[in-house]
């Protein structure tokens, strides 16, 4: 599983989620395939001794061969995604960069 780590600092996210939206495959100025998408997660978690229903909608992006694989998936399908979080240069919201995914 890929990780992003420098000097012992790790930025790694594993998220089980459904593909809620897939944009059309696009290409970066350097010609790299890129895919923007939105993932939706739902689970039940115990927090501070209480059971909590958790829902999250997450912006995500994939590049290269990963983008080409993901664009073939069906909206609504559930996967386990691995990657890291980053804020785009021109944005304020954190984006999940997908490095790997597999059927949940």
C-alpha cells in the first residue's frame, strides 16, 4: 500500500466509500489522465463511549493509470480506497488523492 512519508510524517488515508459522481476523464497540461470524483461514506462509529452514525462526502482525484481504471467503474459501487490528502493550489477544500482501490 502506498504511503506518503517524509521524516517520519505520514499522510495516508484508507476509506471505504461508494462512488457518488464521476466526472469525464480529462488530461493535465502534461498529458496525464486525471479524474475528479465524489465519494460518499457511511458507517457507525463509537466515539467517546457513544455510538455515532457517520456520513461524509469527499472530493477525490486520481491520475494516470489509476484514473483510467476508475473511470470504468459504476457510480454507486463500493470500494476501499487508499491515498493521501492534499489541498489544491487554487482551492480551499481538502481533496483525497487516490493511489489504489479494490473491491470492498
